[in-house]
C-alpha cells in the first residue's frame, strides 16, 4: 500500500471529519469552568483530545471487525486494507499520546495530577465504549460520557472549576448524545424508543433557557441548533435510503452548535466571541464530512 493510500485509510478509520466537534467541546469545557480562554491552552488540549478521539475511532473499528465483516465488509479491516493488529496498535498509541500530552502539560503548569487523571478516565471510557457498545443498552450513555469527560479534561487542564456550570453543561450534552444515538438506531419515528429519543434531545433546549444567552450570538446559536434538529427529523421522515446516516452526521455536526449555546449562557469572559467561534464547527464538520465520512 502506498503512503497516500494508507493515509486515506487512516483518515477514514479516524473519522477525522468530526474533529471540529471535539475542538468546540474543549473550548466549551474551558468556558464552563470559568478559566481564561487562552489560545495556546485550547490548542494544546484540543490536539491531545483529537489524538484520543481518532484513537478511539481506530479501536472502534478494531473491536467491531467481526461484525463489520458480516454487515459492512467495505470497512478497512474486513476489506483487507489494513490489519486489525495495526489498527489496535495505532489506536492505543494515540490514546496514550493524548494522556501523556495532557499529563505533562498539567505537571509543567503546576496543576498536579488532575489533568492526567481526567484524561486517563477519558481514555478508559473510550476503550470501554469501543469494547462493549454492541448489544449494550447503556452504550448511548457511555458514548455521551466520553464527550462529557472531554469537558472535564479541558476544564481541569485550564485550571478551571468543576462546578455547576460544567456539570449542567455536561448533562445537557449527555442527553443530546443519548438522543442522537437512539435516533440513529431507529427506523420508525413513531416508536416508543424514537419518541423517548426526542425527549432526551429536548433537554438541552430546556436547560439553555434557564439562563440568559450572550446577546445576539447566543440567540443565533440556539436557533441554529433547533434548525439542525428539525432538519435531521425531516431527513428521517423522508424516503431516501441514506436518510438515517445523513440525519446522524447532521446531528453530530450539531454538537458544535450545542457547545456554542452552552458557551453563550456560561457568562464567561468573551462568551459571545467564543460562542461565535464554536458555531463555525458546524459548517466545518459538514464540509469535512463531504471528504471523509463521519460514521
């Protein structure tokens, strides 16, 4: 396999098109913690968590290789483009690299073991989800927990507080992702499970109106998130064969819009500017998904 071909396989395995939502998670976690939104800190933690996200996606394919061989034989491992051993090695290596980056930065910044512990918990949650998401009724919550731990890792890495804002924002994100995962598994929008999924996705909207949004940017972010969910529902109600994956990748991109809403209600310094920056994650994710599939 040529270097270019291997790079394409790695980009596909890592679902790198979804990385903007990881970056906005980091920005949001820092904003909710009350820490200063310093570009170097955001960039460093964003890099570390990006490595962990890509590593988790590698491990997802590695653990699912037998199921993919039956249901999605075009995936890189069952199609023979890459070996399971290589994917496992790269996945665990990237996870470890992310933990080391966060831990070393925390030590050099005088923040003690909290950043290293938070990132290690994130890595553990990622591995647990990848190894145990098939047939596990708790898998949506596990997947959501991984994203919540990104908030936590970003917060402690920036020296912020794990207070009510981080907890509340984390719960809003958790419910959004539980609803997203449940919707992805449904064919019938009128089923009890699907209706419950929409109930979960309503939680972030209810939570967001519990505090003032940061001016016009916050209002726009709230409306954009609502439009994203409505658009996904319309896709699901359609007749296209690819309606479910299209709706899912749209809702994945919507994570950045939720981050923007949470930043806007955080009361952080420069919340409006940070929320506007987070909103850019939505179109950027959609654009990147046109090049590399997000699922």
